[in-house]
C-alpha cells in the first residue's frame, strides 16, 4: 500500500522568491514519484517524475525535485517564482514493479504568487 | 491537447438519473484509469482497465460501473445519482506507467 502527504494545503510566495512544496510518501516497496500541476478548470499536467537513476530530477517550467529515500520525501522546488506558477500542485506515487499501477495522490497544495 | 479526450466537458443532471462519461486514451496506451476529484475527498482512484479487462478497483461506489471497449475507449457509468456525486471526473492513460500518466481535461458533473 502507498500514501502521500503534502505538507501545507496553501503556500504563498512573492514573485521571484523560492518555491518549496513538500511531499512525503509511504510505500511498502520502492516507489515511482510524480508531481502534477493543475491550473484552474484544467486537467493535470505532468511536471516531473522520478523512476530510477539520478535522485534530482528536473521538470518543465524550471521545477525540480529530489528523491530522498532516507527521508521518504520528494519535495518540489523552483528557484524563482513566476506569476504563471499559481496553480494547484499534486504529488503522487505508484509502486515500482507494478506496471500500470494506479497513482495515489496527495491532497494538493495551492500555490499563490504575489507581485 | 494531452491526447486523452474526455466527453462531455460539462454535465448537469438531476438526482436519481444515470449518466455516461466517455474517455479516449492516448494513442497506443492500453491502460485507462478513472479518478474522481472533489473538494472534500481530493483525487480518488476509482477503477483501472488494461486492454479491456478490469485491473484494479478503488473507492468506486456500487452505483458506478465502467468498461473498456475493443477500440480501447472507456466509459464510466454513474447511476442513481446523488448530490454528493457532483465532482470532476478524470480519465488518465499510460503505456507503461513508468513514463507517466496522461490526464484528460475532465468532465465536470453537477447533480441538482
């Protein structure tokens, strides 16, 4: 079984500031980890994913995340926030070795960017 | 356009009614997943199909059912609708899972 906890349902930053969205997971086997973004009235778009290999993964729009097994974390960061980053972000996990397995999502974090 | 097509985009119906949501997966993807997104429950996995066969079930009510057809499109049937069924319903597809899951833009269901 797997679960995801996103710390902070709302995060507010100023434009140009660091964005840090926190995600911790629980998994009985090594996981695959994902971050998705959802803009208002739209579907979910894949930002980045960790499967194997390098633990620091880079995604679209300048986002990156680091898989830390010892901390069971997969936090999402962006060095400098832009107004267009305002959206809801979801961390998700699926179990490695279960091809085509379902995604389990966290509760989401709404990112607000102030001018 | 993600390549996953969901119809209709919006649906308003009365309690007790039955509706069908349709999903066409990305070309080549054999696996289809249905999710329900609501304010109180977040994103909940409902059901998964792989190449026409049910692969996994999540928090899907008995009033809900789904199927995947030979052309790989999938339909989610919701019956005896209640006010609490109002939500966004997403379909996602994947080829391998490892490469990521592609989501459609969703169907917003409003039960009145």
